[in-house]
C-alpha cells in the first residue's frame, strides 16, 4: 500500500488517488486492469481516501486476461532521443503474473475503474458484516459470562459487566475483573 506524505488532503477531504497519473482517465480493458485499495494517512493511521492502481495486461484470453501485479513504469529512452520520453512497462517473471476473469465477482483486478470502485464497496460490505458478526459473538459471550461468572454461581463472582456510552453515543459493554 502506498501512502501520501505531502499533506494535500485532510481527514475531512477524502480523495481518489491514482498510482499513475497518465492512466487517470483511461479505461482500456485490453491494456490495463484496475484494483482499488484504501489509502491510509500515515500520520494518523486512518483511512483518508481510495487509491486506484492499474496493472498491465500481459496476455488476453477468451475468458479474461493475465496481468502483472509487480510491473512498474520506467523511462526507457534518454530525453533527447527520437520519440522520447517513453515510459514503458517493465514486467516481472511470468510466474508472478495473475489470471483475472472478465465478469467474475472474485477477480482480483477489474477491467474498468468503476468496476474496481464497486469491488472495493463490496469488500467493505463484507468487512463490515464480519465485524458485526464478531460484535454479536462478543455480546453473546458477555451475556454468558455475566450469567455464569458474576455471582449467580457460588464462588464464580470474579467478573462484572461494565456498561458505558462511548463518545459516539454507542453503548459499550465490557467484562472485567471486579
């Protein structure tokens, strides 16, 4: 994950950032594929935007494309040479290439920026559902611990539930030692 150090945005101004500005307005599924990541502010360790990165298509297939997630852009000709500057993809070994399917919900990189952003939204929904499941499991465990470990069983009164309201108005429940 790449981080921004230049302070051009604050927590209140989330931005969509591009790894390569030259592809900012390009949706060419035969040439590049896109993946969206969360961009973190390194100073606060909080999410501050979305980072879009493109990967070159190495080979097209009838059902998708092989991409190179390790590829990078490099100036390949001296500035005064005919036709310069030429930023070209420098590819990694074939063993590092990744097959991504067209129209697949589980593809690692998507054909367009819009699909990459939609994929990030779907990953966020799955992430939040997992967090909610974990919160439900913790609450269930708190209920069991409260019933069994707060004195209702002789000799087991070592735990107590502490309830409070957090800074965001959400009730917080914790089990702790008496």
